[in-house]
C-alpha cells in the first residue's frame, strides 16, 4: 500500500502529503465493508495511480541545492588549497635554485675579477722597454707578406 502513499523522509521522520488523506479514507471504507488486504490493494490500483509523483517541498529542495552548492564549494576549496600547496612548493624549489645559481655566478665572477686584476698588475709591473707578447703586429705582418 506504500505505492499509493506519497511521503517524504524515512522511518519515524516520514511525513505524508495531504493527498494521502483520500487514500486513507478509501482504505478505511474498504476494510469497514469487509474487504481483505488483497481486495483493498486491487481497488487502490484501479482508483489511484500506482506511480505517485511526490512533490518536493520547496524548503527541502532549496536545502538540497544548498547542500549541493556547499559540497561543490568545499570540493573547489580543497582543490584550490592543493594547488596552492603545489605552487608554494614549486616556488620554494625555484627560489632555492635561483639562490644556488646566484652564488655560483658570484663565485665565477669573483674568480674572473681576480684573474683580470692579476693580469693588469702584471702589465703595469712590466718594464717599459719589455713588451707583452700580444701576437703579430701590423709591421711584422707587412714585412712577412711583402717580397
């Protein structure tokens, strides 16, 4: 007989819709007339549709949407928090790499500066009459190429 009684909820919190009063009255009348359960069900199937569409109470429907919306927002927040953590981790790795490369560059530049300073000192310290071998000069190339 529950096929003919539209309800919301389950167990002790079940609520019957106002349309079920007519079904209850008919069941009471049939039992009072001496009908058995099989006969009552047969009459109910003829007089009432077996597939009753239950109408959602707007508050419950809104609450369902609110719960769905809350769940969607919560899921989105969890996803965003996971992405934020991943981005922070990636930024940390990038910062470590930058610091390491910066230190290596400073070391290379310091070594280059020391070598340049040493070379400049050698050039300055040389006697005026001794020349640094800078490779062939224009005069020596001209003398070599001409017969």
